[in-house]
C-alpha cells in the first residue's frame, strides 16, 4: 500500500497532481493523484469536506482544475467541458436523485441517449441496460416516481450507461437508502464493472463500499492520504479507526481527529 497508486499505461482515467478550488476560495484539491484501471471499482473515502465529490466534478468537467492533468485512456483532456468529457468517456451520476418522476423509466433512460443519432445503436444500448438492470426492464413503462429510491438509482445508472462510457463517476449512490437498498445498489455497481465499465465511486458508507471495491483511496484535506487494494485498507486498524468508524479492539485510542 502506498500514498499514491503506481502509474501504468493501463489506466482508463488518471487525475495527476490536480489542484482545484471553487472560485478564488482556498484549494480544495491540493496535488491529488487518482488512477482508475479498466474493469475496476475505485472507491474514494475520507472525512466530510475531504474533497471526494470535488474529484468527480473535476473529472467530469464541472469544475476546471487550477493545475494538474486529467487523462482518459492516456489522452490529455484537461480543461474540457462536461459535454466533451462525456464524449471522452466519462459519465457522472450526481449526488442525490435526478430521475424525472413524472416521466416514465423509458423516457428517463433514453435521455441518456440524446446525443446518439443511430437508432440501432440506441436499441442496442437499451437492450444492454435492460439486461444489466432487470428492474429497468420490468418497469420500463412505469412512471419513474412510482419506483423505490434504490430502483430510481438503477434508472440513473442505466441512463449513465447509454453513451457507453469508459468510466462512470458515482457520487454517493446509496444516499438516503436503507441498508437493503444500499446492498442492491452496490451489487449493481459490481454488475456495471463486470459488464466492462470502470467505476470511480464516492460513498458515505465507506466500509461497505470498500468491501465491494477493488481499490481504495483515502482522501484527507484534498490529498490522497493512502491508497491501495480495498481489502488492505479495510484490514488496516489505524485507517479503520480514523476513517471507517471502527474502534480498535485494544490499545491506546488515537488522538487524531480527521
Ligand atoms: N459549490 C461549492 N462552492 C464552494 N465550496 C464548495 C462547493 N462544493 C464544495 N465546496 C467545499 O469544498 C470542500 C470539499 O467538498 P466536497 O463536497 O468535495 O467534499 P466531500 O469529501 O465530498 O465531503 P462530503 O462527504 O461531506 O460530501 C468543502 O470544504 C466544501 O465546503
């Protein structure tokens, strides 16, 4: 485990030495490096205000970095706008709920395909997301507002996959869901990965998210404090105590307060 993931040609998304702020306010990201390999779930954890959501905003072009590089498949996309980031292969599922409740599941999902002109490609993608998310297929003609919170989140996932992204950026997909719905949503995250889409995940439920992630990055004060295989982060007692809400079974209590 190290303070930074190793570089390689294999990464789909790389944020390298990124600094970012909101307007002229103080830096929120302070030289942060995060890399997402293919076919992986990379989870960002850390205390409130560490900058996790900001990493996703920078990656999707919602917030331009002050310095540093953003690479997609090795191509420099630094400074591109959200539509261009989408075209480069980065699809952002924002925090909170973004389904249009008075529209059908079908209409919500097809909103994700508005840039695709080829109708056969749209049909192919509809088939893909229906296979991946059975609830989307089963409730295709239902009003989205009639679905549970966890089901609505899967509609958002399906919408984000319509453009065949390389990496999906998921910001706290379990927010507001009960433990059972959280488990369902996180299982669907794994299905997305297994179907070929890498995932950069921010989750309030850090422990549960690391249990399903391949890699984890612990952020603190806008930097990567430590990163590595998610299982290693989970097994580290100090990280558990400081960042994952877990007390050590014995030994002195840390005085750190992240
Ligand atoms: N739109 C904004 N304008 C100004 N400051 C912002 C904005 N969004 C976030 N910030 C500030 O940036 C810092 C990092 O916020 P961010 O949401 O990225 O943290 P986070 O790690 O995702 O935290 P949380 O777990 O609470 O969502 C915080 O100090 C926050 O107040």
